C-alpha cells in the first residue's frame, strides 16, 4: 500500500464518488447487463455524466493507487473496489 498514491487518488471528488458508487453497485448501476459480481463495466460510469476519456483517466489513477481491481472479459473491463487496500489505508491513517 502506497499512502501517498492513495492520498493523491482521493484528492479528486470524482474519484471519491467512483469509489462510493463501487461500494453500492446495485444502487448506482442497476441497468448493467453483466452480473455486478463481476464488477462494474467502465462504460457504466458514462451514465453518471462522465466522458469516456475522463472515466478512463480516473479509473487508471484509482488502479495505480491499488484502490480498484480489474477483470477483463472479452472486450469489457470490470472494476471493483480493492477492499483489502482500502482497509489497510484506513488502519494506516488511523495511526497518525
């Protein structure tokens, strides 16, 4: 876990929103055709008012910080929160 990378990733409200949306995918992405247990397809975030390029950039930053994991199925990439990293980060900042 890289605390600095995580803090940089969390510095943008859109990325914080993405993590919140991924925490409750059933609520925020009910129309996804693929099962949500795979994660949320990157294209689904466009429904939340984000362009494809903006989504890609934000997801890449979250992935570099290890806050999300990916799974590729054919042409689709699915994103899930990395709960292990999030928990480690929360424990780490709790010691400050």
